[in-house]
C-alpha cells in the first residue's frame, strides 16, 4: 500500500493561515492503515488546528470528512457540498488523492497535509517499510521475492556488495537487513541458488513512461 | 470559579475511589468534572483534544494501578495515548503538561483527593503567574 507521513504542524498551519474556514479531508484506504490520513487522523488534525488558531486569537472553522478512496472521482464527489462551504481543503490523502480532489474542485485550493513517501508494508504496529519502487520492470522472480532495487541501499541488481556486515546487516544502516543476504537465504530454501551466479542485466528503468498510464483490456 | 479540570475515571478504580471519597466526606477542588469511563483504555487522544477545545484547564486520565488493569492492558494503552496527546498539544504550542495519567486502586480515596488537589493547586498557581 501507499505509505504517507503527516507534514509538520508548522507547515500545515502556514498553508491554511490565510483562511477562516477549511475542510480536512481524509482517505479511508492506504493512508488510514498507515495512521496518516484516516478518519481518526482527520479528527486529530482538525482539533489541533482549532486549538492552534484559538491560541493565536484567530479562530478557524474546520469541517471534517473522510471518503473511502480519495483517488476515485465518484467517492470524492460525495464531498461536493462540504467543499462548497469552505475556502480551502486540506487533504490527508496520498498525492493521487490530493490531485483527484484538486481536479474536481478547481475553484478551491487543495493542499496536501501529508507527504506521500513510498509503497510498503507494515512490519509491526506503527512501523512500515518500503517494498516496491514501482519501476515497471519487475524481476522478483529471480530474487526470491525480495526486491533489491528498493531494499538494497545501493539498489544493486547483482549483489551483495562487499560491505555486508556480520549477521547479514547493511553497511549503510546496521539496523537494516542486507537485501542480498535475504535473497541468498530465500533462494537457498527454494533450492534455486544457481540464480545467484546468473548475471542480471541493467534494468530497463524506462519501462514506465512518465506519467504512467495503463488501459485494461476488458474481457 | 476557575476553569474546569476533566477527570476521566475508570469505573474499576478511580471512580470507586471518587465514590469512596464522597462517602468519607473528603473534599476536593470544586472545578473538577468527573467522567466515568468503562476503562482508562477507552480514552483516545481525540477525547483529550476535544476537552481542550472546550476550554478546560487540564485533563486527567485516572486508571487502575499498573499491572492491575481490569481489562489487562487498558491502563498501559491509556498511558501511551496520554503521552501522544501531550506531544500533539505541544505541537500546537499548548502546555503538554496539562494532560496527565495517574494510577490508583479503588480503595484509595485519599490518593484520589491528593491528585486532584495537587493538579488544581498547580494550575491555580500557573494561572496566577500569567
């Protein structure tokens, strides 16, 4: 899923400083799971904004709303009436959600309240790690399902480098596992270690033309 | 009358302690508003923030003694949430010290009154200094 992190309060306050009535809009999918922009976080941010502005003696009215997915027009349109009431929107969705909202309500400024960071998975409660770089040329079949493009600090396609620490940790960050050690161990379990000796040619990083676009073929 | 202090009281510990304080004729600050909750773990950061939005002077979360939570880990969760609320309040320039978690047993009316008196006095002093 898409992982995001809330922006610093100072920055958010600055974004809405000229406005007296704003909507804090959350998204109930990825950003809700990574505790950045779900219904709960919408409530917290709205409350913090009111407290901050009250303390400054410059009151603000903050409306709150969360839709299931802010990257889908039909769902964002549910907010039409609320958006009409406010001067600006603070979106807690990922970049796709912010842009969908900005496209639908062109007459209102839509500001991001989170930084969209990466595609990842939860490791444990409150900890997410990057898993996929959306490179458009997946070769997880040759690496035992471990992606060295994002999980190796150097993005090596033919690893490991000479810097792997004892215990299979990365030389850049001793807290992180060396992706190539993980790949070796996985392939060993599968009896496919021969793949370690095979040369992986340079990846085609132009596999996805930016901006990416996929047209599904209807069955 | 000075600003209100909201005390979220767990119904298995602080609330019976408050009840006992009343039955024993103990007096505590009159600006304290007690809200009975099924467990301190029921309190979420949004409850604490909303209370401050309403203009309270302080929020107290009173739960069972450590290791004695009726719902096993409710008081531990409450402690973490209070810490988080403290951080959120500091982020908006408010006094994070105005939200506190205390642990007490149901048969501790004197401790209950002592906590409320201390907090109430501390707030009154701080208000005077402003």
